[in-house]
């Protein structure tokens, strides 16, 4: 450990500022208390609050500058309020899940309380000037889930400082002077995400200031069960920098010591900002006056002695005592502040609750009136009036109560043609559209830069177009991309010096420098986190997961943080990260390259692209770079050594998202597939043609989105038979494709034979060519499934094999 040094100046300790801090600490405590009361009283579903952390968060806010970032923790209410980025009415609006952005500009009621977000995007979804803001990345609830992206946010400062070509991006950085303030509860430091991030930050030497709020428990589990030596600062002591080795600065400070907190954070922020050295601040002896959350009382697991100690060491109580001892105010002065804080909190609560209720009143009143109109002079008036009265008497009704009542009434009126029924239908259609915006919008970008708006530009070839191995085509593509866009950076395991394991970046680090094409350690979670943070700050990172199966290491960060970002902020934040990997038709239990169903179930909010060759991959990269959504792009591993023509318009052609490609026209059976399976199906289609069966082969190309123009449906109208072929497990991507076409596109109407799916076996494939053949679909399997469909339809022409 190192001793906390005294600041040369403590000008921030003016009497006015001290009392202002005390007032905010008291207000924050009061909203926590009222928030818990609202949950227990039924106004809100759940509450988790920052009581006991007020003093430390006031101190850290004093060190926070415009342009800095908070990548934090759902107990940071005092921190955000101290920056002027949280009004107490907004605090309560989020607790009540008020869906109006004007009431809850953080998440529009989509996240539970304590999740704060700066709206970096304007109403169109375009970037605002981050350097003018006190930036908070929208919090997420999974423990330590906020930490991986902290690395990327800090790494961006390093790139802005060290790459002069980024100097024009003045809306995102001022010479890399921004500090990233990470915050985490002490128990969550047991998560691997935290350790991986801290190690990577020490390696990269980035301005990450990590605060650990240590109140001694993780819900009921005490710190001695959580951390080696019972102290995260002691456990991380080996990260401490010295004269010979780079590393961290590590500070410890008591969470009730106002002066020491201010001094510590001023010094820590100075080290981060000026030297780009990461700092850990371990804030000890914090308390949780109301326990972990509204899910239960901490009296169940804390001893009487511990509870008494927490009362005595409550930071607000200790702050009051310090103020009195140093003569900054009298007891009467502080009593007045405390009473005013109570009134401020109560008034904010009242205003927020009234606004929440008022936001629903018009729809509720209209529903009640329409139900009464429908009941008037109707044979089923009693039933309809009972529904109306149930709605009218509902205590604190929500939107769902009105919608449920109207839907019940429409079921009662199902054989009716009255004007009252038509008005109820119109009300339901209108409110459903409005509720779709409230609860289901902004899963993807709705800005003018959405990749869904990028028009397709076909690849152009001439007789002189060279024929190259796939990996050489990728080299040419990435070379051109890096030359034309200084925002683009690439990072991942073995991406730099050797140019990735399949040579797509070969020679490019030497050409463009390590600051743009960078090797990383073996740490998939923070590779993704690094990319997310870079993308949040206006850069265009391409991060590599070396092989598709390794993506499981990073899946929590992808699904919890990246994929939900646009949605959980209702279009207030974005991170257009491109995740590059390689898969399809790999061999081996841990190298199958096929976990597509897992991605489809986990990554809604990202695009999932599955190009069959490197030309299509390049076209997708062009589309994504023009867009502003995150995406996962899986290149075909066995395509790097296959020959392809190099498009003459390599840097301009774009493959549109959600548009399948017909590889072979046919009239008997449609086979839908993607990736490396395209070659297998095409080979099978050639052999089937010799048997008198005409197969239409369609490459889906993208799975999220999937066939937005219903091209596959048009094919089925012609062939009346369909097979969905894929190398994922049964019920995975093949079942997803069938659901999209047969159910969503209503293709069942045009089928003369049952739709079929072809997938791999339920287990992962064993190693070796035989393991591949007997585990994944092969040419023989495709031939026999398609032939069986035709045999069933025309047994005399196609006798069973």
C-alpha cells in the first residue's frame, strides 16, 4: 500500500461547498429512504439504493471533469446527482418505470432504478459533443458487467492522445485527457470480469480510476468469504507500480473521512489524467443503512454489533460531526439543512408520482368511457359494466390494466358489429402502437446512419480482375479500409505482429502502426469490452474473437451490455462495434464453429452476419462501417485458401443486410442455408440435377436481420417445398429460419410437403474428418433429404433409395 499524500491545495473546502455537499448527502439519503418505502408500499417493483455511499461519491464527483466518463454501478445516485446529471424527480420516475423520456431521460423507464445514462445522441440518433458532458454509460445490473467496457473507454483516451490522425474528432476527446471513473461494489470484485479488466488496464496503462465501494458484504456474504486477505487492495498489491515496473497506483481511504476522500480523489484523478496510469481507490468502512435492497432486511445476516457499528460510522453522521467540530455550521444550521432535504425529497417524490399517474390518465379515462358507451343498451351490458367497474376501481392503475380491460370487452363483443366495439378496437390499435414505442422500440438504430438504410452496391468484376486466395482478398480489403478511415482500429489475439492467424491483417501493423492494429492478451471478455468502449467514443473498432467457439467467454458482455445498449437507453447511446470471428465447418468439440442458435437467442440488438466467402464479408464490412449498429460477422474458416475474384470496387460495394442471395435457381425444392454450408448444398444440388431434381439454393447471408423482403417466400411459392440446412444443433438456427419463413412469412400456405430442417447432431463434433462427416450435414445428407421429399410427392418417378 502507499500512503495517501496531502494535496497542496484544498481550495474546494470552502464553507459554502462543504454545506452544499452536506445538503446533497442528506437529500440523497432521504430519496433512498423514500424509495424503499415506495417499494414496500407497492408503488414500485424493486429498489436498490446508494445510501451509505454518499460521502465517497461526493468526493469522486469533485474530481470529475466535463468529457470524463462514469462506467458504474447502480448505487451511484449521489455521484450522478453531484454532477448535476440527476434530478430527484428523475430518480423517482425511474423507480416508478415512467416511460416518458422527459421524466426519465436515462432509460425511459426501461431499467430498474439506479441506472443512469447521458444522452450522447440527439433526437435523430446522431452524436452530440461528448467533451461538453459529464458522461455516464448506461448502467447494467449484472455484477461487474460494467467493468469490461471501462477498459475500452480508457483505452480510447490513450488512442486519442497517441494517434495524431484522430485530432479532428474534437467532439469525442481533447487530446486524451479524459479519465474513466469505474465504480463497483466490493463483493463484485470477485468476478472474473473485474480481474481480467484490471490486469489489462495495467498492461495497457490507461486512465482508468476504479473505485471499490466496500461495505463489508455481498448481500449476506461477508468479505472474508469473497476476497483473499479480506481486502481487494491487499489482494491487488502486486499490481502496485514501482520504480522498475509499470502498474497501478493503489489508494485506501475510509468512506466516512470527508477530507481524506477529497484529497485521495484529487490525487488519483491527477495521476490518471496526466500520466495515463490506472488507479485503484479502495473505499473502506462504508455502510448500507437499509441493507442490500428491498428484497430483504440486513438484520437477517448482520450481528447486533455490526449493526451498531454501522450506525456509529454512517458517513452522513460522521460528516455532520466533522462539520460541527470544525465550526463550519451550528446544530441549528444542520438541522435546517436536514429538514429542508426531507422536504425536497418528499416534493420530488410527489411530483414524480403525480406525473407518472397523469401520463396514463387520458388513456385510462378514455377506456372507461368507451366501455360505458359499449355497454349502453347492449345485451351484455352487465358483463361490460363489470369490466368497466373493475378498471375504474383499480388502485394505482397501470397501462396494462386499461389494455386488459379493453381486450376482455372485445372478447365479450366478438360477435358484435356495433360502433362501441369499433371504437374499442380503434383505441386498442392506437395504444398498442404507442406502447410498442414505449416498450419495444430502438432495439436497433433508428438514425439516418442505420446500416439497414445502406443500399446494396453490387461487386463489379472485369476479365482483368485478379483471382486471389480469400485471405489475400481480406488483406487488400483491410488495407484499403485503414487507409481511408482513421477512426478504424483492430485488436485481438495475434491480430498485430503476425496479421491474425489466417493472415487477413498480414503486414498491416507494420504499415499503420501498433496504435491502430494491436495484439491483445488471451482475454475475450475484455477484448469485447475494449471494443465497446472505443465504439462509444466515436471510433470504429473491429475486434477479433479468434475462433467462433471462444465467443462464450465474452457472451455475457455481448448480451448484457452491447446488445441492449440502444434499447435500454431508448436510443440515447450507441456503440457501433464490429466483432469479427471465424467459424463454420470447424472440427472438434471446442472448435465446431457452429453455435449460431446461441447467438440468435442472445444477441438481439446486434446484427449477425454469415457470409459464405471473403468477397461477401468485405461487402458486409463496407455496409457496417457506413452504419451505426453493432454486429457479429462470422467468416468461413475454410474459405481463406479458396480462390475468389477481387472486386474492382472493393472499397465501394456493399452487401445489404437482410437480403438473401439466390445461388442457384430451381423449381422443385428450395434449400435455405448460409456460410460454409453453401458449398455443400451447391455440390448436392449439382448431383440432384443429374437425378432430375431442380433445387433452388438460397444463401440467407444474414440471420439478424433475416430476409426482410420475403425473397424466400417467393421461392417457396414456386417450388412448394423447403429445407432449412445448417450445421448448428437441432432446434438451433435451422429451426429459427423455419420459424421466420413458415410462421412469420406464412409460407405454410404454399407448401405441398412438410418443411424440413437439417442440422448437426445434438452433440458437438468430435475431432477429425470422420467426426465431421458423421456429426454435421454433408453432401450425402442433403441429397437424400431433398430426394426423400420428391420421392414422397412422386414415388413412381423417384423411388425410395
